[in-house]
């Protein structure tokens, strides 16, 4: 075979780096397999009867799409029986999911946004699955896992990744030793290593943000974007380009490949929520990937991976991507 498979890559990681053990390898292979199933369902679209809404609301009060729930079920079922997990948590579930007693338990915690990019699900635009892996805290063995066990800062993640369902189905993964990407060979059903040691360009002239919310942002955020829009003759001295897909996975994937900054800042409409995106299922895993690829990720003033979570569904302001541009955005927030 011309390309290394995901299994081959993970076995090599296991040999070279103590941070990955057989249980974590099994976990990642199972998540990757579940993503293959989700990608298959997404790809069928109307023919699979999977488009449209269910009429139910998730814990955040958002209308659930059929594919949101299907993807959540696929990930739960795939990961329950392997013996590698102590518990799971998902953007689509009110509280944590304990491993049923009929299965053995392991030491890892899996968190996911089963299908990110809700507004793009029914319109055939790229969407994705985001996941984060933590270890259950010491002392959690032999007792039921609790919500509090999941509330660890992103710097404690042992792995993170996303699958993107687009023109190609890809998996982008880190176990703390750089970022690798895999393309799904749809005939073989195999994840093939197509990118290793991904590095994000440190400088950029491209930003991704939902501009329609501009009037609700904090003044420093508004000032940064106004300066970007001023172009060559403005204080930043360059002409910026804007790209906004509205699927975080796709916007981040573009940045992974050619640089840029993605922002979903704090918004005055819901001041207490700190932002739209979720710390545990979206911001933390993406921040680990971005940092592992040489980029940076902040909430405006602090590194996202250092935030001590206070609640499972906590929201956060997110600014991530090319390192030097994120440093510039941080300066705007210090002034
Ligand atoms: P979701 O998890 O309900 O899909 O929401 C998250 C998505 C992100 O993928 C994307 O960056 C953002 O919401 C888009 O928001 P907007 O509707 O403001 O464009
Ligand atoms: Mg999401």
C-alpha cells in the first residue's frame, strides 16, 4: 500500500512515544471508525432520509438535526464496549454518559461535538466531528465517574482531533507529538496518512469571523476588525481577505492548511455566556491541534488551554490560528 494507514501510524506512535498506550490507540481507532460511519450517513443525504430536524432541543436550547442525534448515537455505541473509557460527554447530551455496567471500564474520558456546523448540515457544505480525550483523575477507579471528573483544563488533553466531511473525508489528529492528517480511501475504507507534522504559517492576511455580529462585540474586537478592513493604508498596513464557512471544522481546516485566524468572540447579547462556542467540545480540542501545529489560541486575554472549566457546557470566546496574528489580537485586548 502506498500510504501508511491510521493503525500503522498509531502503532509507530505507541513505539516512539510513551504518551500513547494500547488503550488510547484502541480509543482513537474506534473514534475514527465511528467517524467513517458518520461520514457515510452524511454522504447519503436525502437518499438516507437523514436530513432535516427532529423537533427536539439539546441542552443548549438548539434544535437538533436528525444527523446530530444519529452521529451522537454512533459515537456512543462505538465507544461503550471497548473497555477503554471511564465515560463520555457530548455537546448533544445534558449530562455525562457513564459506561454501562455490563462492560469493563478504562481510564480515558471522551468528549465530542458529534456533528459540528449545524447550519450547514442540510445544504451540502462541509461539516465535521470534533473530539477531545482526557484521563480520568487519579482516584476515580472503582467508583462511578462524575461530571466534575471531566472539568480539566485543555492542557491535560492526551489527544484531540476532528473529522471533516467534505469533498474528501479527512481525519486530523494529535496525540501531543505534532499533527497528522489522514484521507479516507472510500473504496478500501481505510484512513491513509496524507499529511505529517502540519505547520501553520505564522503570518497571515486572512480572517474568519461572522461579521454580522460586529455591533455586539467588545470594542477591542471591533477595533481589530476595523483596522483589518482599513487595508494597506490602515494601521496594519496590509490588505486582508475574509473567509467564513460557518462550520468551525472547515474554517479551522483551512487555517491548518494555509494559515489565517478564526474568531468567535464574546457577544453583548448573551454577556454571561462568554461566547457561542463550547470550551470542552470545540475550543479545547481545536486549541490543542492549533498549538501542536505551531499556531496559538486565546480567549482574548488568556490561553484557552489554561482555562479551568467550571461547567461541562461552558462557552468561551475563541481566537485561534497563525501565531503572529493571534499575538496582535492579544495586544488589542491588552490596550
Ligand atoms: P453547532 O455546534 O451548533 O454547529 O455550532 C457551532 C458552529 C460552528 O461550527 C461555527 O463556527 C459557528 O457555529 C457558526 O455560527 P454562526 O451561525 O454565527 O455563523
Ligand atoms: Mg459545534
